[in-house]
């Protein structure tokens, strides 16, 4: 793809377009027609930015898989979309709270940086990073989080009280955050527990 092989780009699009649309739809929090249209629009923006990055030489295969790089772009697009929505709410509803973590938006403005962080998280989940301090069950919890499992579902899988599962989830994300900071993937300004707090607020 880096060399301009359009066949490779077409094949990647065929493999990932459904999952990318599902990612945006899940993060938008629903499956209505309007949300599906928004997910389509955001997915198209992600592909356009991906193709521009390839053409501009901003994708390095040595740093991340193409799928990881694409989802890093998608995450940035989602952050920008939420920031735009937050600004719109603040204009129409005085005092409306923006849930977007601005620190995250600044931290991962470069998709290559985010792609490296995502690639490292993948290695942690696979068990390829023994220094992460996360055990087998911790990594399974991370898989459930990545799949969008609710805190109540995770509590059921672990056979724990919801409050205990909540603290377990926070602890795992905190340790993952600390590991990513030790490896230089994120700074002290960004904590893995921040997205969790935002999800808690949005669920109220």
C-alpha cells in the first residue's frame, strides 16, 4: 500500500469497512437511522484521512499495522466529532458539560502516535508484554472492555458484585495507563481511567 498498490488498499477497505462502521456506531451509542448515517460519514472521513496519510508518506509499517493506524485515525475523528458536538451543545444549552477529554485530543493529535499506543495495548492483551503487570484475567477484562461489555456484564462474568467489578476495572485501566506512561506512549496528562469516568457520567 505504501508503494501505491491500489489492490492492497481495496482489499483492506473490503476487510475493515464493516468493522469501522460498527465501531463508530457503537461509540455513538445507538443504532438509529440518524446515528447510522453519522457513522457512515465519520467512516468515510477516516478512509479519506487514511488514504491521504498513505499518499503523504505519514504511515510507517514498522510502527503499526495498517488496521491499527486506521483505527487510530478513526479515534481522532471521533474525538473531533465529540468536540464539535460539545461546542454545539454549549451554544444551545447554557452550562452544558462537554464530556470530551481535551487532554486526549491533544495527546493523540498524531495518528502515528496513537497507533503505536494501540499496538502496544494489543501486545499487552495478547500477553506479549510481561512487564505490564497484568495477569491472564486482567487481560480478559481488557478484551471485554474492548468489546464494549458493560460493567454489569463484566461483573457477571467474574462472579463479582458490581461495585467490586467496578473497582477491578478501574485498577486494570490504571495499571495499563501506568505501563503506557513507562513506555513513553502517553504522558502524565492522560490517564486510562479518564474515559471510564466519562462513560460513568454519560450513563447516569
